[in-house]
């Protein structure tokens, strides 16, 4: 495992992640200004409806299986056949889901919104989902081939097209929820069409029984894992919709997006390289030590970003959403910490896949899903949105601890819980300091917050979080950079 390559490709995938996932973040201020909280809640519920279908019928599991099964073959022809088989399986299942959704849209609309007046919303959203999933598998093959530039360029083009169409439909045409749906459909059809043509021109059309059997065998536990993960991610929105209101769903969803920045900006770019590279490097010397080093630096960047978002949460909520979304501010730090725990858990989960312990991951996620559903029911009914946030945090902390312990039984990991406790304490102390005094939008507040971020870095360094050899290496790098700058 080459840590320099991991860092370099993660940096490139950060750009791709910002582009492919950035539409929601860039459009958040637009949605907050031009959609009411109830309309924003409707958008979230439509997204959830398509996602649960994708996960329940196994499309998401195919991508995870492709990452692992692809490396079971060494010759190019077999690898192309695996990718083509995964694509055809995705197309078949996706078509089935779309047909079922077309005829069941009325029932789904009644369940989600209490009316079947929004049937066409659901039908069009599922067509966009079908093409979008074909695009995802096609893009995954490019990642497996280390075509980083292709993935990043495609993601950037997709970003500009999505943002432009969203602004056109929602801001200028005042299309509301329809603007969101139509934008997604157009981008999916054009972008997905291009990716499918590129994939099939490279792999040809091949369906093979053996790769399909391997994909299904490895993917079945992933299907259950995906369902459980969906419950953890999104069941709070369903509970809020039933026990509170669409307005609460909209406010909570805004806060959730900022918690999810942890995934967009750190976890996903790292995971796109980690998920491919970790399977290639298991036989290389010092592999387990490099795993420990990678997780140590990942943890630092997760907490650094998470602390920054949490410190600036009051300003973020008012600037992005206005007064209508001010109630999102206290939710953001809780959800940020939850997703730090989730991303760390995902790193150790991947180590379990190295030895094909998918069933262990399934047990972990299903147990955490049961915990989350129980906590959502109890806490949301009593405390509303803040109860949903605490439920999410408790669940992802349990997930992280369980995956960490399970991976430790399989592979010796040099990064232990003591490192997590040290950096967590540093972050909590600095966050507590940020809450002393008035939090406004003045330059003095911003300057203080940036100083606190520097204090966090110094505290982590002084705490012994990094081992002695890593501190010496970091000191040398910083010294060289300062010498160049002067």
C-alpha cells in the first residue's frame, strides 16, 4: 500500500466527490430560499423512496461486489467480463424496479405524502434512478482502472450541468419540486448515456455465469448490509415525517447535509482509493502498519473538518438557510460527530472484506439498524429533531466500535482506541471554548474561530496523538515548507 499514492489519488477524488456530490451542497442555499421547508422535505422523501428501492433489490450491493470480485481475476479479458456482467445485472434489476415503481407510484405517494397527487413525481424520479445506477457502475469500472482524470472530469461536467439546470428550473421557472426532479432526469439521461457507451466500448457485452455467481454470493450479505445502512441513514426522516411534520424533515435534512460533509470532503475521497487499493496491497510488506498509519491521519482530518463545521455551525445555518432554518444549528455538531464515527467504522469494515467476512459486516449493520430504529422511535416521539440527531450519533458510535473490534480480531491494527480518545478530547475542549461568548457573524468571531482551529492542531500534536516517528516526519515536512515559503 503506497500512502503517497493514497493521498494523491484521494486529493483528486476529493475534487470528483465535491463535483458529483456537491450539487446538493451548492444548491442548499437555493433550496432554502426558493423551496419552503415542506417542499424541501418532499424532495428528501422522494430521494429516500428511490434509495430504499435501490438498496432493497440489490443494485447497491452489485457495486460493492464488483470492487471485491474484480480482483479475483488477473487477466484483462476476465476482468472486463466481470465488469460487463455487473453492468447487465444492474440493468436487469434496475428495469424491474422502474416497472414496479411505475405501477406502484400511487400507493407510494399515498404512504409518503398522504395523497396520490404526486404520482408522476415518483415515476420520473425512478426513471432517473435507473439511468443513474447504470452510470454509477460504469464510473466504478473507470475507478478500478485507475482512470482518475476521467472520473474527475466527468464529475465536474455533471456538477455544472446539474447546478445550471436546477437554477434554471427552480429560480427562474419557479418549478419547485418539479425543478429538482427534471434536472436530475436530464443529467442522468445524458451523462448516463455517455458513460454506458464508454463502458461497453471498453468491455464489450459479456455475461458470464461464474462472475455473476461470485457477485451474487458476495453481494447477498451486502444487500442486507445496505438495507440496514439505509435504516440508519434515513429512517429518522420517516419517523420525523410521521411523528412531527414535513417542516421538521426539511430543517433536519439541512442540518444532516452539513453533517454529511464529513463523508463528501474526507470519507468518500479516501474511500474511493482505499476501497480499490486495500485489496491490491494485502501481500505487500508492512501492509498492516500502513493501515494503522492511514487510519491515524484519516482520523485527524475527519476531526479537523468536523470541528471546523461545528464551530461555524451558527453562522452556517443562518447564512445558508436564513431564519426559517435557524433551528438546524444545534443539530449540526451532533451529526458531524456521528459521521466522523461512521467514516472510521467504514475503514475497519473494509478490512473485514479483505478476508471476505461480509457476513460479519451484515451482523454489525443489522444490529446497529435495530438499535437506530428503536432509538428513533423513543427519542423522536419525545424530543423531535434533537432526538433524531442523538439517535444517529449513538448508532454510528456503536457501529465504529463494533467494526473496530471485529477488524482487530482479523488484522493487527496499530491505531488503537487511545488515539481516538486523545483527539476526541482535544476537539471537545476546543469546541467548548468556541461556545464561550456571543456567536455572531462579525469578523472578530470568525478570527477567533480560525485561531481555535490552530489551537486544535497544536493540542493534537502536543498530546502525543501521533507517534514519535510521525511527529518527527511532520516537523521535517513543515520546516521544509516554511523554508520554501520564505
